[in-house]
C-alpha cells in the first residue's frame, strides 16, 4: 500500500510540475478561460483537478498557419469566389453563343421554331404546308376541297 501511495503521489507531483511549466511557457494568446496567473494558482492550490483542468480547458488549440487562416472577409473580396463568378459568366456566354448558332442553323434549314416546315414556307421536299404534307399536291392546299378528316364526300 505504501508503494501505491508513493507512486500516486509521484504521478500527482509530475503532473503538477508539467502543468505549471506548460502554463508558464504557453503562448498568451492561446490561454483560454482565465488569465495565466489565475491558472497557476489553480494548478498549485487544487492538487489533482487543477492540472487536469489546465490540460483540458486552459490550453487553447493550435492556430492555423497564416496562409490557412479562415477568411473573415466579404464574398466580393474573396478571389476564389470572384473566379467562380467569372467561370459562371463565361459558361453562360458560351451557352448563349451555342444557342444562337443552333438558331441560325435552324433558320438556314427553314425551321426557325424547331418545328418542321411552317405554313406557307417550302419544307425540305419543296411542298408548301405544315408537317406531313410531303407528297400532297401543292395546287390542292385549300383545306375546303375535301381533304379534311371526317368528311364523307372525300
């Protein structure tokens, strides 16, 4: 039993000395909760709990290197954000140009609205009329002459 008490006492002393030295040499800007002098008193006056509190509560985390610090600037000051906007703008412009080119190609084929052949304009076969009029007599383009569906006289 005396060996166990001696061992525990030695561990408490080592822990207390380590916490005192660590607190005394620790960077002031990373100490959390209390000022340094208060932490030193807590470590000395509260034997086991004081050093443990210092190790788990008082020590602040390491800060990120200067190049990796989190940004606290507005989005319009962030170069990466602005580059993303430029990429989106260029992509929209590229899509608009492609749509214009496709519209010009459709106009050149006589299909300005994406539907085959407009009434009154010649389609690919040269006949006038709407879709499905290939092979229809161009002279008989008036629907009142018997080519309406459902008429009995046709």
